[in-house]
C-alpha cells in the first residue's frame, strides 16, 4: 500500500434501528452515510484522535500504526508496533499504545520515527502482562488498561488471570482494579472521571463502575447485556459499543440505536476538525460517519 496516496471514498447507507421517542433525535446527523475511507488492511483497531482531529489507528497483524489526516491522506506513522492495539493521546500529544505482542504499555513520541520514547508498564508484581488490549486516560492523567489473553497460550501466562489495571499519573504505581472478569476488553470513562465502563468479552456483558478518589473501583453494575471490543463516549454521555454493529447506549444503560457498518466493527472514536465525525475500525478497513453529537476525546 502506498503510504502517501489520497484515499478514495465510497459511500454506504446507514441502517439504524432506534428506541427514540418522537422528541428525541438520532446521534447520527440527518441523511448521513457511512463512508469507507481506506481498505486493504489485515485487522484494524485502536482509533484515536489527536488535538487537531487527525485519526491514528492500528493494523495489528502488520505491526503498524497509520495516520489518516484531516485532508484525507493516509500515511504510516509507526513501524514495528509490536502488535499495538488500543491507542490514546495524552495531554502532551504523545500517543499511548497497548502493545499486545510486546506485552506492555508504551508512550510513542510525537514524531513517530520508529522509536518508543517510554515504556510505561510491562509488569505487575514482577510478572509480565498477558496481552494488553485497550486503555483510557482519566482526567488526572492516570491510565486504566485491560489485559486479556488473546493470542497467547495459557502456559505462557505469568499473571493469574485476565484483569484490569491502573497506572498512577506519576507512573510509579500500578494497582489491579478488576480481578473478577473472564476476559476484559473495551474500556472508556466518563468526562468527569467518576464512572468507568469495561466490557467483559468472555462474559458477553459490559459493566459500569464508580471511580473512587484513590482510583480503585466500586459499585459494579451491569450496563449492557452485550460485550464490546473498543468503546467511545459522546458529549451527551452516550456510550458506543462495538459488536456486530456500533451499538449506542445512553448513560442509563438503555439501548438507543444501532449503526450498521459493511464490516464487523472493532473500535470507534470521535475525530475530525469539529470532533463531530465517528471513525470506525472494522476488520480490513477504516470507516466514518458524520454525527449530530460530538466526541469528548
């Protein structure tokens, strides 16, 4: 794939089933269509938007992180990503990445010249992680991340299970915050930093938690009767899960609507200049759709 070609755009209709009353509006913009922005990848994941709204996403089997610019140009941002999956930008503009193959959480410098600037976490209690998957940066600068066992033999596990962790803002302490999930996957938090949503892919459910002042979690509640791969949140507090479709739930756990994508979605994020475009990584492609709501990230 030429890393500098201008990506052609194909349009796909949205098929959306809603649970809205007549007074409520869809989260999708009126007459919006799903657009295919780029294709030909092996497995896309982890979309994240920088401050300008450019989108970065992983192609896990090809060990690359790509950038899709506001001008619609696709480039390779980072080579040899060690199976990078979930991505998230910190306040300084560094790209945080869950390296599943490398079994670590890293910070990639802004220029993306093929070097990892900092390894943030690679062990808990002196044992290596399983296969870091997804992450969320809280308002304090701490990082919640999931550590399932995808692609790794059980005999190669050093941890006693598949759990969720928190790295403190000063990057000196890691605590285990969830230890009762079958296989944690997608994760996202509310803008006020008081609620965390975590999908248990192994249990086929998504849960909400209260975030305590010490970053520990409490008050576990069933949020949705389905799991999710990647997740995102909008300015109205709606949560977007990725299953066979992009499933939209309000903060009360009521399913509002489904956004159908030509390929099975794996992750979602808001981006674009106005943060009013939803970008979807779906198997071999990157898609987008114009939204009525805006993103928070």
